[in-house]
C-alpha cells in the first residue's frame, strides 16, 4: 500500500482558477481507483470555496506553529471526505479566510510559505505518514527543502509537477526567513527567492504535464531561466500527459448539452447542439456553415495576438462564424467585443466564464481554435476531441502530443495544426479546415470519428504516475 499525499493551491471542485485545479481534482481519484493506494489532498481553506463544500467540512484540530519570527501562529485543520479521497484544508482567517480571491494580494510569498509549513506540521498530528508527497507548481515547491532541513523525520519521496514554468513564485530573497531555515543557494535565482527553482533543485522527481513540454523547457525559448538547472536534472525529469475526466466531459452523458450523442450519430447530434447553442446565444447563424469556437483565458500565452492579426480580414472574406467565451487582459477583452461590433452577423462574444456555456460550445461548434504561444498540456483540445469538435492548434507542448494533423490522402489524423507562431500560417490552416468542411464531407466525418476515438482519459496518466511512485520507493 502506497501512501500518497497531494499538496496544491487549487483543486476542482473546491477552488479552480486554471488547469492545475483540474489535474489535482482528477488524478488522486484515478490513483485510488487503481487500488493499492491511500490518497489524500491538502489545500488552503479559501473564503472562495463554495458554501456547499464549506458546510460539509469538519473541524479536526487546531494548533500553533513557529512561522517567520512568531511562535504562536494559528493553524486550523478541516476535513471533508469526497468520493474515496480525504481532503484536508489549512484554515487561517488572515491568510485565506478573509480574502475574496485566491491570488493577487501582494503577499503570496508569505501566504504560501505559511501553507507549506502548516501542512508539514499537521501531518504527524493527523497520523499521516506519506510515502510520496506530490507537490504542484511554485505554491508548494519549497516542501522538498523543508523536508531536508526543518522536517528531517519524514521519509517521504517528493514529486514536483510543473504545470506552467512561466509562474515561478519569485519574491524578495529575505523571504526565505519565513520558513525558519538557513539560507541555501538553491533558493536563489538572480538575487531573488524562487520557490519553483528550489523545488526543481531538491525534488526527487520532476514531472511536466506533457512529454513535449518536458523537452521544450530544456530550451532557452521555453525555459524561463530554468533551462540549465532542468538540463542538469534531466534524468529526473519526465513528461506525463494530463487526462480529462470522461464522466464530466462526454457527449453521451453531458447534462449541460441539449442532445446527447455518440460516435455513431455524431453529425446529427452536433447539428442539434449547434442549433441549441445558437438559441442560447440568441444569434441567427446558418446551421450549414462552420463555426469556430474559442474557450480560453484571454492572455498572450493563448495566441490571441495571432487572432487579432488576421481575423478582421478573414471574417470579411471567409464564410464562417466565431464564438468566444473567456476573460483575461483588458486589451484582449476589448478586441473581441470590438470584433463582435464590427461583425455582428458572424461573431458572438461572451466575456466571463460559464461552465454550461462552455459545454454547449464544445458540443455545438465545428472547430476549436487553440493557437497557443506555449501550452504545457492544454485541456480544451482534449475536451474538443471527445465531442467531435475538430481542434486547430499550434504545434507546441501538449497540443503536439494530442492533435495529429489530418492527411486527406492517407485519411489519418484527428485535427489540424501549424508549426510557426505566425498569424498567416494559422489563417492558412483554418482555411484548409474550412475547405475540407465545405467540399469533402466524407473526410470531415472521418476526422470526427478519429477525434472521438482519441483516448486521453486519466486512467493512462494515473498508471504512469503510479509506476513513477513505485520506482521512487525502491
């Protein structure tokens, strides 16, 4: 029996800002289904956790710890059993309970330093003795060093998963004193305390969320300053592709869509859901024309600049519709709203996020656009594949590992892709996809079949992680 502990800043369905939450919300459950594992998860007890879950938590214990220069800092532990997983929450009113949002308060270094120390202080009090502590992103990346310095009694091996190397947890160097440990050069990068760098240097194993991303971050372009350190730890670096929960994302079972469908009746099912989507959005688009969907954070990473460069031109010439759901940087939100104003008969934009609308878009549009500058894994394209919605992606990170470009001569592939981060390359590939849609319906049906046959469930990913854990314990 392997005792596995996940420690994360996010976990669906309790608190979700990005893809990190989806991973930590799914992987522990899949590990538990493989049998032979005890799995638990530690999270901060945010004010933003929905009331339905807050009301179900139970107070387990409370105690005080030494944190920073203080010896009497309060830690409360709450727990909730959901499915087969025990979730523990670190409760502190000042750091987590009094703030409406999860991030962006200017003291993230202090808050997540406290969280990491509190988790390790809590484990023996709860009788938890993990074999593996699986940490996620910079918020928890100091734990390997803490185990080797302040908490040497633990025997646990550590796995650090990098979900996005661009976010590293960079703070003033003197903040290392928050942990009540001695200075170590491994903490420092370019004169600052770098949580993620410390984790990369100290974790027993480092994983990323796709094989291609594991290779990309060794390069100067994708390495964000960590490439040399990652190269030095190359034998301890592994890419394991994220999966998705096919119970949540399945056109056969989806409670949010108008009409369920399978691979056998995908064309008819998607048409019915396209009609329902148009009704939901109150648009009068023609059902026989292709619809491109975008469900995304509206930030530079997602390739929005490529869209800005050519979509006015394309919408003025090409016969397609464009449906957008997302929020992010003001400049991009303003651009999409302006695009809708310039092309009201072709574009519909919803700023914000709606889970129901996202599911309706996946089921109702024909193509799903992800022109990312970089994409560690990406979940949107995997979800789209399951719904028979054909991804159009740039060849980077997990997009390469999941989308195989269609070859109309050999009749292979499940989507369309372009290599260079170039707007006109993207435009060419979109136009090629629309050409197949309009002029080769037999091929389009084949692509839909290939897409829906793609298997990117969490089962395969969990098996890879389980194998890794066993290797570390030898």
